[in-house]
C-alpha cells in the first residue's frame, strides 16, 4: 500500500465476538457509501468469495437468525462423525447451498444447517442474487500462479508465521481465556496451534496440518472465483511479478473509470 491508501476494517473484532457475512456486508456497504461521499474509489480486497459477493451483489440476509446452542451441537457432531455427514444432510434440505460448499467446509455447512433448523427455510432462499449484476459500478481482478509455485509460497508463509510468533500469539489468547472452541480460534493457524499447545499433536504435525489446510483453502478460493466470469485474471509469472501486475491493473482501472465517468 502507498501512503495515499487508507486501509479499513482490519482488526475490528475481538476473538470472542460473533461475526458473520451479514454483519460484514452491512459494515462494508457503510464504508463504501462514506468513501463515495468523499469522491474516492473503494477497493475491496480479499480471498473469501462469499464475503465479497455479499457486498457487491444482491445478497439478502434479512431475517436470518441463529442459535448458539444448536451451532455447538452441530460442531460436536462434526468433530465426532466428520463434516461429510453434515454436508450430506445439508444436501437433503438445501441442495443449492450444499452444491456450493466443499464437504470439509465445516463452519459454513453448520451455518447453513443452523439457518434451516432455526428458520425452517434454506439459507439459499435468503441469498437472493441477481446474477452478474453489480450493486456498484465494479471491475474485478484475480491473481493466480502455477499451482506448485503457489503451494511453495503458502508453505513459506506458514514457516514465516511460526517464526514471527504465531505460537506465542495463540498461547497468549488461550491464557486470556479465549478457548479453542470459539469460532475465531477454529480459523486457520489458530486451530492447529491450539491443538499443539493442548498436547494433541507435535509442533511438526501442527505445522504440517496448517500447510495442508491452507493449501486446501487456497484451492477452494480459486474454485469459487473461477466460477465468476466477471473477473479478469492475471498470471503473476506471465507479467513478471506483482509490481508489474499492479501497474497493469492500475492502467485497466484508470481506463475503466475514465469511460464510466463519460457515460
């Protein structure tokens, strides 16, 4: 980021606070409105496809409630029997939602089941989307590289996270009372290191699991975004690195918004 770029909505939730895509949608749209009022262009950056589409597309989460007790029961069932059982159950009550979720995406499978059991309606009925029609004047870019190189970078990043103090960070959170059953503590990195600190695995096993789980997460991200034909893709290697890709994207943005402002 350069000095003229303001980063927003980073580090805004405590580990024991419940956070959802619906809340993110509301907050992000408020920020976008504020940026527009200042005659600036917001840039939404991220890797979680549902959260991005919830902001830029016509997703409607009104009326969706939740139940913490039910959620915990489903998590315990997933831990005992595997998330595949829950995914199969979801496919019976909400095949549309199930088709969009990986069988190992435990958290989102449970959320979909929670909504169904709590409201009697499938979560897909709330997520009404006008396909390929943006709520905002939007241009989308995606970055990719050869898979083996991407996986090597992921593994290097995990090693760097360990060296920069991930273990100490997780230990500190646990000591402050943020137990490993919290949704935030089941995220990538926190879950694997929590298991190590609880004596459930060796450090080598925890790091290996974190690398594997991050690779799988990246694969799911790419699969999600590849389905969206509105995205213009850039091969990082083909352009000779991130700086050159950034320059090319900047040129595309300038041309796009120049044309848009003439309309």
